[in-house]
C-alpha cells in the first residue's frame, strides 16, 4: 500500500461503501487517518451523491426499514438506532447521511445509519404562554447550515385553546386561524436551542385540521439553504397555498415564489418535496392528475420548470398523495411514493408506470431518500464506529455459520440419495 500514490488510494476509497471503509480503518494508521479526515469525508459524500451510489430508501412506519436503491428488493429493519427500544420512532428528515429521529417531544436524536454514531438532543420543554392554551401540533424540520457547518433542527410548537375552540377566537372552528406559535432552532454543534422572535403573520395560518398530520406534511422539506412547509389554502377566505421557508443560516422566515400553475378547469392542492437537492412542488388536481414542478435555481421564480405529469394509471384509483424521490441512474425514470403505500418507477416519456415489489417491508409507509456517509456527529468519539464494526463482524460470522450449516445439510441430503 505504501507504494501506491495517496491520490489513487483516495480515489478508490471514495467509491466504496461506508461499511467497507470502517473495516479498512484497521489496515494502518495512514489509512485510518485518510478515512477519518474531513476532506475525504466530504469527497466520499460528494461522489456518492453525484454517482447515485450508496443510496437507500428509508421506509417510515411504526418501525423503520431501509431498502438498497440499486436493487429495491428486500427491506431490512433498522434495529440499532438510539430510540429503537421506544418504538414508534419517526424520521423527520435526512441530510448528508444523518437522520433526525423523534419519538416524543422529549426524546430526540441525530443518527448516522451507516456508522451507528448518534447523539441525543438536549431538549427545552414546550410551555404554553398562557393558562388557557395547551400544546397542539408540533412541526419539525432538519437541515444543514453550510455557512456555519452545523446541522440544525427547527421546532415550531402550536398552542391551541384548551376548550377546543378556534385558537384566536375568530370562529374558525378549531381550524388553526390565529393560533400562537413558539419557534426554536437547535444547533447540533452547540447542543443548544435558540428562540426565534419576530414571527411572520402567515405562520398563524399554517395549521389546518388534519392537513399536516396526513402524509407527514408537518415535516419541513430541506432544499437550498432552507426548510419549507406548505401553508394550506383557505378557499373561504380567498387565500391560496403558500410555500413558507425558513433560512437556517440567518434564522429568518420568508415566502418562496411559486410557479404559474395550470388551471385545467379543476381545483388543486399543492405539496412540496425535494428531488435530488432541488425543491419541487406537486400540484394535485382533484386526485386525478399531478403536475411536478422543479425549481432549478433556488429562489428564482423564473427557474420553475414543469418536469412531468402523472395521470391515468389504471391500478391507482386516485392520487391522494404523490412525491418524487429520485431519478433513475440513466435519467429516464423517476421513483415515486404514491398514497403512502407504493413505490413506483415512472417513465414520463412513455407514460408507463411499474410498481416496485419490496419484500419484508411494511404495508403502508412514508419514504425518505438516504445516502451513506462518514459524516461525524461526536468529534473524537469513535464508539459508534467501533460498535458498527463489531455488529458487522457478528453479522458476517452468522452468515458464515449459516453457509456451513446449509452446505453440511446439502451434502447429507445428497448422500441419502
């Protein structure tokens, strides 16, 4: 190895999965230093993202599962995450190989699925500002501040009247108009929460009965440098859907410009997602047709581009919810999550759809793209990495033992014949 140029070793290692790299750390001190180095960690992540290698789909239900993107065949339950014993853990978001996990408002963690490194988040209790208010829905988002090189969690707590009436006493029937909010931002680097002052008026319109509970719409979508939520339309008030952004670099709210949607003679509902790093909106026309728009240059209204429409799939009765996840490696298809129950490959040129059959997964689920990475959570603490290596070695030993047993049984069966 000492005769091979450092650059060549680095280029080769960038193409390997994290599981292999963790094992190779024990080859030598120079190799360990290379793999642990911040420059290599960034290069490895960049290669995985651009080459679409080392990707998985997280299936989110009561339990968590992952499916390898290259095969999309077998689901594997995630059993070793820090909140596993609690059950019912949610994945709020995934950025650069880190996922933000929530079991309750007091049980939060950031976790690297590949290295098994994790950190429980220090939690500031949610306290209603008045005695007649109780905590309602709590919104979360997870993103990366590339300026401060910090991973951040945004928590927006809604406060509703204890008697169940409209939040602001404006006769909205509990629909959320006039609700009060508290917004805090958690810094993974500092392990602290910061309260955000000067909240925008449109935040009072964020909550709408059942809207954010369905299809996990309450989880912010990270793209560009911001987290995004849909402020749902209020037809009775003449208010259209709004894309509310929160810039995690400067902790400021803003409204993002939307594309010029087509009317098609039908009403429509707007949802948001992220497609390979670009913000996208899904315009759902009465559950019959969905147009997918992508913002190619973040923040620029004129950069919105209608990529494709999905409609007329015989075995899907209605598009209650649709979200694009990732393009195929040849760019000819896109992987869609449909109605919280199916993953579908969609060829938009030929208007052809094919269901992805996954073995061992849940019947209904939300989904999230995940890329393997070596991104560190706890500087100087390699316990998670060592634990991962021990688990991998145990798994390899079990596989070897099963193979020996199967070979032995196979030989015995042949001798009987």
